[in-house]
C-alpha cells in the first residue's frame, strides 16, 4: 500500500473522528433546547464521519508518521474533508424540516426560507467551510430564525476552527512521536509553548477556553442576552464573525457591546505563545513582541485613518459616531472577525461607504494580524519581513561587499542565507495571495450583475473571503451565482491554510494522478 495514502488516510480518519465528537456535543444542545426533531439528523451527521474515520484509522493504523510533504497534504485534504462532512448537520436538518416526517413533530416555526437554503448541498458546504475556516460569510438571510441547534453549530465550528482542526485533533487523539509537530506546522503555525507539541496544543486550548469564558462573561455584563453572549463570545474570540442575529452586532445597537467586543477581538489577534507568557506575568511582551506591537499599532493607525475618511468625508455627521463605527469595523476587519455594526437598517451600510473607506477596510482584511493567533490574512510578521527585507536589500548599496550584515526580525538576527529564506517565503505568500485575489475578482466580475455592485464592492468581498474575515458588501448570499460560491469556497480554503498546502495537494492530484510515492 502506498505509504503516503496510508498516512493521509490515517490522519484524515482521526480528524473525522474528532468531527463526529463535535456533532455529538451539538446533539446535547438540541436536547437542552427541546429541538428533538433535529436529533436524528445529528445522529446521522455524527455516524457518517465517525464510520469513515474509524475505517480509515483502522485500515491504516500502522502508517508512517507524516513528513513535511505528507503534513501539507494532510492539512489541505483534512480541512476540506472536515468542512465537507461538517456540512451534514446543515443539509440533513434542512431536509428533515422540508420532508416533515410525522414522527418527528417538526414545528411550523422551523419552516423558513433561511433554513430551506441549506437543502442545496453547495449552500450547506459553503456554510461549513466558512465556519471551520473562521470566515463568517453566510448563505443565510436571517440567522435569527434558524433552529438554536444550528445557531450553536455555526458558532461551535468557528470556535474550533479558530484554533485549528489539526490542533484539536492533536490535543485529543495524538500521542508523542506521532508526527504531531509536522501536522502542527502544516496548519500555518510554527512557535511552540512547550518542547512537546502535544503539551503545546493542550496549553493553547486551555488558554482559549479561559478567554472564551472571560469573553462570554464580559458580553453578558454589558447587556447582551446570555445566548447571544455565548455565541458571540465564541465567534468573537475565534475571530470568526458568525452571528445569531440578522444584522450581526448592529442588532443590539449598543455602544457598550461594541466597545466590549474590541478587547475580545484583540485577544484573538495576538499569538497564543505571547498570551502564555503574559498570563505567566511577563507583561513586557505587550511591547517587546514585534507582532503584538504591530497589531496594536495597526489597529490604532488604521482606525484613525478610517475615522478621518468617514467623518470628514461626510459619512457620519458626529465625530463620536464616526469613531464608534470606524474603530469597530477596522478592528473587526484587521482581526479577521467580520462582525458588522455598519448595516443599512441602523446607519450607513458598509457597502455604501466611500471607495476609499471600503478599500481601507479591505486593506486591513488582506494584512490580518499576528501569525500564531486565530486570524487570517497575509499576517503581520510577513509584512514586517517584507518591509525589513526591502530596507536591508536597499541599504546593501551603502556597504562594502566585504561587510557581514545580519537582518534582525522580532529579536532574531538572521545571516544572509536565513534572511533570504525568510524574505522569499514572505514574498511568495504575498504574491500568491494577490494572484488568487485577482483571479477571484475576475470570476466575480464575470458572474455578477455589475449594475448592482461597484468594483470596490467586489474587491471588498473577495478580500473578505480569502482573508477569512466575513464582512460583506452585500454580494454573498443564497442568490449568489454558483460559480461565485465555488470560487469563494476555494478562497476560504486556501486563505485558512496560507495557500501552499493546498497547492501541494493539487499538484499531487493533477501531476501524479493521485499522491506521491
């Protein structure tokens, strides 16, 4: 049996077993809310991935530990498989309501066009991929009318996806020496908290759970109802952006809630190793860590610039109102959260902001925040590497050829070979990011009625999908052309995995007719 196939099969099987456990937790939520009619659909949704996962792990039990190539392929194919099987609760619950079996006593309140949209497999898959990748773009037109179970499932998969499906699987199922480090790094992570990678991911989860409880409590204390606090605390910290209300955070129209969410989104934007050091009392990392400095500085400068655009540009007449919406929307964008307060029912909608304001928000979505956090985008460390690398190359002209120079990035002094490798990696990711952004824009321009949308709307929406943000200019929805949905599925997938693992998997499929030997 091909060794790579065996490694892929075993590790994807583990991820599917973990997914089945997540569906099992959601069944408990259904019982608590008395939504008994969804339980059979959830049982099937758990049984299918568990059965497939158990078969794969049993069949390939003795597979080799993954190498770098295998790890990238496991990451790309595993995330795709988890999103695919994770669509089953949406699909099967929607069909349960549509078929209305007499034995299940489906309430009339469940029969909504919002839920009916998930009877289309593509819509269900889109919602699942958007959730697990922490994007937050949605195929629903009114989240409030969804069954509480599906509201929870949307928030839960974003919460899990914020840290990472592989990180979850490693924390629960992996053993030391099982190639966990390779899989961990394949999910666009590099820094470790402990020498043991299993200990590292378990510490990440403890930090994440602690911050989740803090976030939920804070939102509840400032006036958000407890169900909303639970869901928005989870998706806010995971920088995912799914909401249980039709107008996202704008539904509450509360200054206190808006400002309470700012530190929650910021927590999700800082790397977990830095959180660990700060929790241990090493507070200097707030200003000594390069990425954390850039996160806080980026939030401040970007929000100030956006405030100037929306205030002096006449979008808002009050300086405080402009500050409230500009600050929230820029932090939501750069943290890749995707919560919205600027919607048409409460104030000037994001899609109607000036082109300069929309492109500023889009810029925040493209860059993102810290690597090693829950955010998407190119990541600040790569932006810092590109800027410092360019400065380093330009300044070479002013030094003699015999000079020995080192590039310093985030406290690391890199020699010429190390600097070249870091600079090339950052440059490759940035170029690929822009390339796929351009392709998606071209596809959207072909399939959308441009009489209804502007070019800045398209740029904004594509940046939101590939940056795993979820802010919308009004393009994404059930009526979106299927080709646009497929394009966004691909953008969300590559955005979460930072492109390279997906390209490795596709190269293996298309050039070798399967997998490498």
